[in-house]
């Protein structure tokens, strides 16, 4: 048995025990985990400092370093998210669609854990805690493989998780971390279909493509956010400028940050200069189509003509693509061509235009007069999230507790035989 097969077998055995754990025991575990995050910060921050120094020496982009960074505030926020999961209903055991057939068979759908999750992710170490907490609340075991950039931080966080598991009298192998950064182990994980029930990649397009092409296990794809906001002709321009600023600049290195703003032709000459003025203090670089470039060239901002791939780029930085479109139909066509179906929205005071947009844009999250930054498990009231799914089967959008369960049919008869 290889080392990866051993990890898979251990996870599967742990999942059998987890599936039997009651809500009280799982909530006790999460409380212990949150406590550990608060009380053992010094070790985590020391490990994170090593990762950050290595990232700086490797001259990684500042936006990526921000994704790697942990501090006391972020650790406390992670602990808060874990504690909030305790307040949410446990979906495991929920029964729906109960009915009695004419033959006397009583059928019920019962929600159950998926089993073992394999999660491959990059950068942000808070993902380690988010995944573990959601998996454990839903009775799932997890095999985690983080990026080499946060190896030291993740190892310390896993120690806290496993200590909490032991204290809650649950198997420590419920959450395992692949410490070896050899990429061949990712390929090995993707073929552990005897033990692993679902693969979730959280990273760039290359990682997603690798998993889709090589996994023998079902893959949930998502997390790549090429997000759009369309400023329709009837929109309140002052409020729209504020929303675009929030979506673009609040936190640039996350998947729900804005990448492209589309502006209706009728208001472009008014709105684009107002937006440029608003974003001036943020030193945003604009990647503009021909019409937008003409307008922005007269503004005191950094602007470049949009390249062939710029409208297909998730920027994760203070770069914003801008295009002028004829109307809502043209905006929808642009989004269909360039969006990753993560988060897209319209800013408008027209009910008919908002309905047209919502009905025609097929993204996991579609917004009317709101920032794309809301696509987040905590913001949606789901607690933390394991990923933002952009596919259409099983789960879509922020994957919270219910999305980490499946169901089984329970049939109860009185020694009933099929005639």
C-alpha cells in the first residue's frame, strides 16, 4: 500500500465514525477548534512569518502575498467563522419527501455525509480551517493539499485541528494534510476513487483543468471569478460609482473581486470620468476598449488599450477592464462570452432591465444593485465555504453545509415483497 493509499484508507475509516457523530459532539469539536485558533496564535503566526519571508524572497506578487498573510485579526475572524457554524442547523439526518406508496412502502429522503473530500488549494491558509470546519460539521473526512507557499502555516493549523479532534473523542485522521509538496502526489490523490468521494480544486484554471482531465473521482469546479458589473443607462450614477469602487478595491486578491465594468453607451461620457476620479486614489490601472480608452485618455489615470485576452483575465489586483456597450442585450452577450459564471451584476433603476439581466445571465450568483463581493459563504449566511462552485450539477455558488451532503432513500415496509 502506498502512502497516499494509506491516507485514503485512514480517511475512509474516520468518515464512518464521523457519520455517526451527533450534532452536539460536532459542535463541541468546532468550539474546541475555535478556542485553539485563539489560544495558539503565536505558533501559527511564527510559521506564517516563515512563509511570508519566503514569498517575499521569491518576489511573489503583492496581491498573492496578501492572500498568504495571517495576523491576529484574521485568525480571530477564522475562529469567529468556526463558532458561527455551531449556530447553524446540522443538515445531516434531515428527512424530506416522506410519502407512503399504495403498496404500503414508506419512503423518505435522508440527508447524509458525502464521505471523504479531497481538496486541493492554493495560497490562502484560512481555506484549511474553512474546509476542515465545514467537513467536520457535516460528518465528512477531508484530505487536504495546500500550496507550497503556505506549507508551514498549514502544518500548524492542522495541528490545532487534530488536537481538537482528539479532545472531542473523534478520529484524528478525520482531517489529514499532505505535507509533501511533490506534485505527483496530487495525481495520486486524483485516482484514490476507492477511498475518496469528491475532489474540490481551489486555484487557477490550470489546477482545475488538471483535476478535470486526470481525476477518476467526481470534481466540483469553481473559484475562478471573472466578475462583471454592468452600469445600465437608468442607474443612479453616484451610487453605482460607490458599488464599483467596493467591488474592485475592497480586497483585490479574492475571486469575488470585480474584473470588468461594462457601461451603457448613453451614459459612458458621464459615468466613466466619475469612476476614474473615484478610483484615482487607489491607483487602478484601466484596461479599456476603444470607446472607453478615448474617454479615459482625458482623465488623470493609468490606462492601456485592452489586449486580446484582457477581458478573459481574473486580475486579482488593482486592474480593471472597462468596455462601453450598446445596451443590456450587448452587456449580456459580453458576459456570456467572457464570464467564468462566478458573480455578475447589473446596476439599474429599471425593473424590466434588471429582470432581463437576471433571467439571461447564467452565473452562480447574479446581483441587482449590489457588489460582487457578497459571493461568500459567511455573507450568504452559510458560515464558511469550502468553495464557490461555478458548475451546474450537485452544487452551485458558495458551498456551505448542505452542499457537502448527499441523500439516501429509506424504504420501510411491513415485511413487504414486490408483487
